[in-house]
């Protein structure tokens, strides 16, 4: 099953790989394009109508409208420019290159003066096409190449790119030349100067630090009639099962290892695996409960995951919220051994195994998060829970 907006994506190469081989940590793939309804339709480029500085100092001043760009230098040997991977004057329509420091993001910004922006974008397209042909499908999925009218830049930090393109009045855009890049709902997708590329104000990032979520928390129950290729709720919905046996068949063996499973109302846990449901399962709205994994014996209990069929989801979420907030009061973090509750419509799985959770998100389970002020980055699902103060999501903050 494909995810609706999960960045499962999870990391990606910075755009224009030749420009950004030294940017931050090595990125991985970004969210798969799940639905064409996410992005706004293409429109004439807004960035082309912006200011057109004729010097790097002018480009610096333009950037400084949005974020820090200090200590500009045009020295090709400036130590702030990575030793390899960055093109310079004479390539891609670039007449001059410089570097400045974004003190807010604690990273560098490499500036390119490009009076012939079409030549720059054509070179970017040719470069992306070459990398894609080599099988590097991640190319441009997490681009940090930002363009204006007569200059471009590569932000070495995601936060710099977000600061430049996120403000509503910004005339700067991310340039991407990968046709499979997914732009979520609420973000612009505009025509570039060359076919095969586009401009956007969406910054994808593997670490969850990209563009903030722009839409309201979705309430699938109020989203009206079915849309082509989607459930009537207007979202990918949540999974369901009629029994523990059906739930086991849904999640095992590829996601949860239920080779050894015990159906029981007893409290089964260990010092390494603490379930969400604590006490009699019936008081949590759970009708039947099972635990998968090795319950202990010669070895300590390990690989424990709990499966629940649920008759009262609101009760389950209410009690899980109270438990989560009590845990967070200590140090603002959930215990490493504490399981996270992932829910469907009438089923739930409790697990503290991140790999298991990733598999469950692909089955459309969502995680109940009740942290105050929590939101998810663009590209992830963020839907209304059955209890106030909580949301359902497939995004987890990096630990």
C-alpha cells in the first residue's frame, strides 16, 4: 500500500547533487507521491517577478530579508565552501560565486550570480537527468537549491532553505528537476524556465525539519463524498479487523512477528517492553488482547508487541492520552521502553519497535500523539483523534 503523504520518505539527496555533496548528513529518499490532489496546479513562476540583483552583494542583501547571510566572501578557497562538489564561475551560466554564513541556522549558504537563469536551470535539468538515468532516484527529492531571478544559492542547512521560501511574501523558490517529487497540499508548484523542472515553496527533509505543515488537522469523517481513487472519507482511512485472528493476518508476518502469540488478558510486559494498556484491558475499551514475541524463560522476554481489538476507541485513546501525558511530565520524553499506541478504526497495536511502526504506517495505522502543540511537517498524515488534545499521525520526532 502506498502512503498518502508520508515522507517516508524520509531523507533525500539535496538537489543538484553536484552542488551539495557536502550538505548536512547524507540524505535519503523523500515522501512518495501518493496522490495528485496534494499540490496546487502549476502556475507562472512567481520568483521570476522578484528583484534582480546584479551583484553578489545585492543577492546577499536580498537573502538577508529572510535570514542571516553574514561575512560574504568570493574567495574560491574560502574554507566554508566544501572542498568538492560545488561548481563555480563559468559553469551553469554562473558569473560569480560566494559564500556567507547563516548564523540562525548555523550553516553556510553558497551564492551563485546567474544572469542567465534559463541556462542555470537547463544545466540543473541536464544534471538531474544524468543522475536519474544512473538510477539515483533520490535526486532533487530534498532539494535545497533556491533560485531568484538573477541568482541562485545552495543552503547547507534545511532551516536556511525554509527561512528563504516559507514567508508568504518570499519571491524565492526551491528548484527541482525530478518529475516524481511530491508537493503536499497547501504549497505552490510553479513552472520553471525549462520543461521538466518546477519551482516550489515546499522544502522536503529527511529529518522532519523541512517546511511546516500548512493545513488544519484533517477530520476524515467530515470530508464528504468519495474522490476518484480515494475512500469516501477523503483520506487513506484506517485499517480494521473483526477479530484477533484477522488482526494477526493483517500485520503478520511481514510487519509484526507473531510466530509466537498468546491471547490473554494477563499483564504481560518486561523491563524492556512496557505496553500502553495497563491493568484490565476491558477498562481501556479493549475486547480481546494478544501479545506476540518471546515471553521469557531461559532468556529475558524480547520482541514483544501487543495486538488489540477495540470496542470503545474513544476510551482507549482517552486513557492512552492520560498515560502519555503522565510519562511526558518527567523529562518531556516518552520512556525508551514505553510502547507507542498505533490505531486503526477498531484495532490497535502497541510497540516500541521503530521498524515495526514503520511497517504499520504503511498499513495505514496512525500513532496517537498527545504532546502539547505537536504538529507534523508537510508530507505526513495529521488527522483528528477521538480525544481532544491528541492527533493521529505517521510522523515521529527524531529521538
